[in-house]
C-alpha cells in the first residue's frame, strides 16, 4: 500500500534495537484518514472470506480493527485483554504471548462468549515481527472453535520470522507494508 509506505518513510523513526516508531500516526496518535484507507484495503483483500468478527489485541490494534470493521458491515470487534478488571467475567479463553517491543510475556484473554464455533475471524494487528501476538490470537480463536481466516497486518518486519510462523499454522497473512531492511535509520520495503 503505497500511501502507508510513504507515511512510514515520512514520519516513521527507527530507534535502537530495530524498533520502528510509528506513534505519530498509528499507535499513539492515530491518523484516522490513513486508517480508513487501510480499512478499505483489508476489505479488498479479505472480501470473499465471509468475515463475521474481527479480533485484535490491546491496545494498538483496537483503533485499526474498529475502522476495519466498518468495511465489513460493522462486524463486532473483540480485543484480547492483557489485564482483566474486577468487573469482568472470568470465563475466558487464554493464551500466552510475548511482546517483542516490551520484552514482556502476557496471558491474553478473551471472554468465551465472544468467540463462537464457526465464527470466521480476521485478526488485525499493527505490527508483525516474530508472530507471537498473532499466534496467541490464532490459539484463542481455535480454543473457541472459530476459524482464523487470516491475519491482517499494518506493518510487517519481513526480515523477522513472523510470517512463516503464522503460515505454518495454515493461516493466511496479508500485510499492507513489508519492511525489507532497517539500517542506519533508513527503511526499505519489499
């Protein structure tokens, strides 16, 4: 998606440890016009897949997933929680997920009532690096007897193993921008 690539080149910042900061337009301050274009593109790529629910993980994926849902006739958006509030149902599906950027492991949870047998679920996330978050969400979908139709990623670090890890699970990956290299603060795309 050329628009996204251009915004990444203009506003993205590569920091120490090959971390790409996109907080000015994706995961802190959100560019809603860009999100709308991404939503249209995910719809184009998954329009024939009978999506009836979108799943993401808190927090960065929520805004993107919500916009994407509009293009799938406002299907429900479910997000996996890292921390449960006292007022939440404890009847949960759970999977262990390691965050590459935060170097932390979470047990992410989704209420069992929100993933149902036969649900055709599109997983949406902002980044794909090692694939841990997506694998955790695929696991949750399968625990609930849903079908993980695909994983829609905004930015994929193509030099890391995430895509192959997900595809080994038999799940399709569609990334809007795939980074080939990040060196000396420069970004190049596949």
